[in-house]
C-alpha cells in the first residue's frame, strides 16, 4: 500500500480490554511490521499499556475518548448515543479514509449497526454478512461460513451474494484455487429445503463467473468434513450452527478433563501414561492449536465499503492478534476491490439496490 497499512482499533471493546487490544497489536506487528495503528479509548488506561511494549509507541497513535459501548447496550441505543464511543470513532477512521480496516472485540450488534451506518454496503450487495473460517478434519484446511447472524431472513439473491463474498475470501485469503461452494440444507437431495434455499440453488447453478464451483446442497456434518470450502446459509441458521459447534468443542474438552481427573483411577492411569504423553507432546500441542478458537478468531463483516473485523469478546491477546491478522490480510489484498470485480463480472454490480441504514432503521 502506498501509505502503509493503517489499522483502527476499538481499545475499549471486549471482556479484557484494553489489555488484550494493546498486547494483540504488539504481537501482530511481528507478522506485519509495516502496520501502524490508531487506537481509541481511555488514555489513562491505554497509555501505560502502550509504553510497556517495546516499539509500539512509535507506531500506535492514541486518541482519547472516555465513552465506550458496553456488552449490554442495545444496537439502536449504541448507534444513537455512542457517536463519541471508542467503537464508533474507530469505525469512523475507516469511513473517512484514515485507516484501511477496523478491529473490535466489542458488542456484536452495536458494531454491526455502526459499521452498516458509517461504511454502507458495496454496490451490488443488498445485505452484508458476518463470515468466519473454521477448522476441518483435513489438516491445513479451513471452511468459510456465512452468514452467522447479520440477516435472520434472506432472499435467494442474498445467498448468491454471500456465496460470492465467501468464494473471494476462500480464494484470496485461504489460497483455495477453486473454492467448492455449498448451500446448507436439511439434505443433499434437490427436492429438499424451503423456497428460499431452492431459489438460491437455481441462481448459483446459473451464475456465470462465480468465484468457485457450486457443488450443491450440503448438510451440517459437511461443515467439518473438508469436502466443502464455503458454506452459505441465512444468519438465523448460521448463528445456531456456530454456537452449537462452539458448545460441542467446550463439551468435549470438559469431558476429557472429567474422564482423566474425576477419579483416583483416572488420575493413576494418567500418571502411568506420562512417558507416552511426553513422547507425543508435539502432536498434542499441534492438536491443541488446531482446536484453539483463538487461532481462528476474527469474523468479517463482508459486503461493506470498509473492512470491519469482529473479534470474540472473550478472546486473549493471541486471539486478538489473529483478528488483526484477518483485517491486515484483507486490506493488503484489497478484498473489496476483488469483490467488486467479481460482482461486475457476474452482472450484479452497481445497478443492484443496496441496503440503506439509518439510525431509525436499526432494531431496538
């Protein structure tokens, strides 16, 4: 980039802010040494943290604001009353061209409402979507899934747009040569599903220049199988699937701990296995990394004119650094430019109506 990479940060968003935000930025600079940051928040809390990390003060501009959005704030209230909040000012920095992307671990609904209001939708995108990538059972392979909650109800056209956004992300960020795009359904048979899903399937089958290959309907167990690269669904279904996957991962971890340490026999058996565990330690650490949600942190609000990345609210510094990494990669490859090119080649560019967001249209 001609003027370097500038990343805007909501310094007060998240359960462990501002500590993880500052440390996350410091960690991210190891992979992106060209990055500079504008961080918004309480200077009394953030200033001392910046000074604790060598070299960070030279590349991080601190802009003070005492206001911030809490996790309990309703999106409509945050949008109307949070004009001077750290979240809103961080988004504004992208909207006015000071930064290439914004990262926040704050209130998801408020962030989505503010981002839509400030950044607006790309020409040809009627409804932006929340997307993230998750591990599969195939080593080194991840699957992109969208929408994860931005749009409870979707039209077939919306799902076609989501497929385009997800395909570009898989191809450009995850380096998949020809992303396999699947439409989430209650079965793989053509006669199954409601009219919206069936209509989306017709559009995807007929689409010219789709950034990938449409492979048809996929089911829930296909998400982690490695047989698909992009899973497209509405925000209602996608959010439920995401929470179910997160809950299952936590359950498995809890069950393993209970099995190994809940009884004296289990503890004794664990001790006897210590030599074998030591030998297999590198493999265990590799598995831990593949399953660590912080390694996959960073959901993208795709389809907006500016890049906005949502970090998990409870993440640690490593997770926030990974969210910054997602933002950096999307900015460096000029993700929105790639999307615009795809939309134009598909004939759904600037002529399509875009979502209009005002303070009055955001749900309470």
